[in-house]
C-alpha cells in the first residue's frame, strides 16, 4: 500500500494505492485522472523538468527551459547534467527548441520564456 497526493489538478486528492495482482486499486481520487496518475506513478513515474540554462548574453545570463513532455523519473538526474552543459547563443522565443531529443528520450528541451526577445 502507498499513500500519495495527486498532482494532476489543484484538488490535491490524497490517494491510497493498493496492489491487486497485476493491477492497482486506487481510492481517494475524485476523478479518473487521479486514478490514472496513481497507476502511472506506481508502474512508470514520469516528470516534466523545469530549470534554467546558461546564455551567451550578459544582460540575461540564464533562460528558463522545460521538457516539452514528461520523461521517466529515473532519467531526471542524468537529464539535469545534460541540461547543465547547454549554453544558448541565439535570441530565441518561448517554445523554441534548445535541445532536440535530449538523451535520446524523444523529448525536446524548449525555452519557457521570451526574456531573450524582450531585451
């Protein structure tokens, strides 16, 4: 049995997940998304990563970025090390790709701000 708080919506339901053979019983959720979240968390937890990367612009030394999609939780540390090697050298906009197919996970790292365009 595992207790967790659902992070899918602002309700923050307190979930209890109980293994039942090859499946799981989820209680405490107020919607189907909570049940799906709990089962995914038990089988293959995923995370969206948000952080910053260096830029080549002294007036804006860092740029907020995020993964375009969720990545396996066990890859977050390795992904953060990879992101730490990136330096943005172009004046990019929100949603522009900073790194394609990061770590071969099929997920792009994208700009999460227009701060380089505004300056």
